């Protein structure tokens, strides 16, 4: 199954898919509001703003699977992200990224290996997947890798369409 064929739902309940962004580079990140890594929202928003005109879209996927660090309702998540970090990038509905209830999107994404060659389960909140235009996965960055780390930025710049 192509990543663009997987049905997704926005945080506010509207149907969508990655096909909507098929002409863009996409940085897809499982996010949480009450995690030690939550400040990464700031760098993600900065990337989204800095590279928006060159064809990058950051997409956040709230996930409550790691120590219950995303307990909020969709409205609470949206309010937290916009008021605390000024988030303007799209957020999807809360999803499971591991285990038997794993969202089909993550069933596909977790087949991708990171720089050390390890594929499989998401390690924690803020794991990042970079998709080239056409929704081809070209990079996987583990949670502690900052969104604005040189290797992440270089990978993004290598796949920007514009």
C-alpha cells in the first residue's frame, strides 16, 4: 500500500491523506504535549515556517502511548500547540504508533530503518520520518535528534521540490 492511499484524519476530524501533500517534502512526527522532548515543537514550527515556501510540510501525529504524555482532547492539544509553541503546521488525530492498534500509516513507516540500520517500533515521542515528494520515505530520525540538527536539515534540503 502506498502511503498516499492510507486514510488519515485531521485533529479537527476532517478526512485527509498524504496524497494532499504528494508534491511536497513532509516531515512526519509523533508528538506529545507532556514529554521532556515537547520543546521540539518550537524547532518543528521554525522548520515549517523557514521551508514552507520551498515545499516542506511538517505534520504532527499526537500519540498517548508513551507514559500517557498526550492525554488531552483534540481541542486541548490544538490549544496547547498554538498557544505554547505557535504551531501552524497540520496535526492529525491522536494515533497509536506501536502495537496491535498501530495506525496503518505507522505500520508502513516503521519498516524504514534509521541511520544505524534499525527499523521497527517507534522508540518514543518525537520520532521523525522524512518523505520526499511522492510520499517516498527517505529518512528516519530518532526522538532525541533535534528537528533542526544539521543532518535533519541537510536531508530536508536534499528533497525540497522548490
